[in-house]
């Protein structure tokens, strides 16, 4: 009887751990409601209606909130904006080329938070913050701004292309990482309007 009770307790314990981990899993897809974005550290659900006004009604944000797909990922006009936004909001800690300074590097295939390999995880970290000095950026960047920053971070990637899960097969074939000195024209055409000065 003790053995049977011990096995039952072990199975129930494993089920509890599995359920607990799935609750903290990031990101969690839910039927018909798109993605639930969770805080990178605590697992608490993020309220994406909070933060800086605007930038929630673009097609890119609507698509991202529903599917987790960043449609800006290889759009030159969004890369142009993402570079500027990254420079002012992120490079002080993560380095000009996302090589890492006070904050971790973002341009290789090692992620302090494994969920950041996915654009939904990286969005949650930018939106809700993480450990150390990485506070939430939802007060100074809109969700649309964040997608453009993610686009730039992905462009700075120097790791193996096979590990770039944010790219589809066609994008992987054509991927060329940022080279220092590369300039994206201010009049690059695409989905993102130039940022206001």
C-alpha cells in the first residue's frame, strides 16, 4: 500500500509541476484570443493596454497580438526606425551593436531568457521588464515601436541562421546580418512611416 501511495504521490507531484510550468510558459497561446504575454520573470500576465498611448492600432500590432508573428522583420523602413529607437532606448545598456555592456548581448544565439528566442518573448521582456536594470519600457515605447526595435535587434543577429527562429525559410536564405557602416536610407519604402524628429 505504501508503494502504491508513493507512486500516486509522485504522479500527482509531477502533474502539479507540469501544470505550474505550463502556466508560467511564455508565451501562451489561447484559442481565439491570440497571445497572452507574460512577465519574463514572474510569469504574471501583462496588460498590453497599459503604457504609452498609441501604437496599438497598426496592422503589425494587430497581427502580432493575434498570431505572434512580427510582419516588420525584414522591412527596411521598419529597420530604419528600429535602429533609431534601439539607439535611444536600448544601446546604453546593450551596446550599439547589441553586443552587450551593462545588459546582456542580444546579437548572438545565447539568450539570458530563453523565451526571447521568440519575438513574443522578446516583446514581453521589453514591455514588462526583467531582472537587474531591465525595467519595463512600456512607458517610453508603444507596442508598434517595440516591434520595430525587435526588427532591429534581429537584424543585428550574428549567430547561426539556423537558430534564427524568427525568420521563415525564405528569409533565412536571404538573411545578411548588419555590417558596421551599413546605412538604411531615410526614404526606405515599407510599412513604417519615418519617425518624427
